[in-house]
């Protein structure tokens, strides 16, 4: 694809695919929950530090733990969707990929939430996936800063990865609420970012 066509494609998709949030805040996002223990610990840390976040939840986990979904909503956090089964795109036929999105939409209806925010598993996008989201009024949310909380060796490394010096206004920060390491590091991360003058916002359509 030529540079011109890439620019045109980016302009067309920009209202529907977002990798940064509005200025005036940073945006914590948590993938792969709800987890029966760790998500509640994340919610507790956010509450104690007066911080809001956006949770990109897996449909089948939402069905297992609807009470945790309700807790996140009641505490003022935004809920996005992260597929129904969290499979790699290469593992799915086009029909299976679209079926997964429809299952997500069905789960959203059953738990009383609007399906307006979507993060593809592993950040793997395709034309069909983005087009389906566009035609159904769903914005695809990526990220601008990856915490690497699934890969770092310990909490101190994660705290350093998200130090105020590395975070910038408008960053969408990728975290996961299904790991104990994230739970361990999060209070310190929140405290340091708050002292650094950052405001924690939630994402919306």
C-alpha cells in the first residue's frame, strides 16, 4: 500500500480505531477479566486511589462472574469487550470471527451493557473485524503504552515501566486484571501517577 493510501485509510478509520485518548487525562485499561479474585483487588485499589478505568472483558468470563461485572459498573468504570473466547485471529475462519462478535453482542445485551467499545484479542485486527465494528457502531480501542505486565519479572519492574516519566497525556495504558503481579504493583503505580499530576479518565464511544 502506498503512503498516500495508508494516509487515506488512517483518516477513514480514525473515528473508529483509537490508540490514544482525549487530552487532559490518561486511560488505564484492563484486559482479560473478570477474574474471580484479581479483578476485585484491582477494583479495590482503584477505589482507594479515586481512579477510574476501562475494563475490556471476555464474554465467557462475564457469564461466569456477572456479579464482578456489576461491581465494576456500580463503581463508575467503563466496560468494553475483548471477544467472547480470546482466540488468535489466525485460529478463526471469517465466519467464526463474526460469530464471536455476535456472541459478545449477545452477552452485552444479557448483562444490560451497550456494546460500543471493543479491543481485539492480542491487538489483531482485520478488515472484516473493523468493518463489522464500524457498521454496528462499535469503536475499536487499541493502546499507546503497553505495561508488559504479562511479561515483566516482578512488581518493581512493572512500577518502573509505568513511571510518570514514561507516561504522557492521552496515553491509553494496557494492563491485565487476571494477574497477581498487576494487583501487587497497582497501588504504587496509581499513587506515583497521581503525584505526577495525572488524571485518570475512562474511555467512551
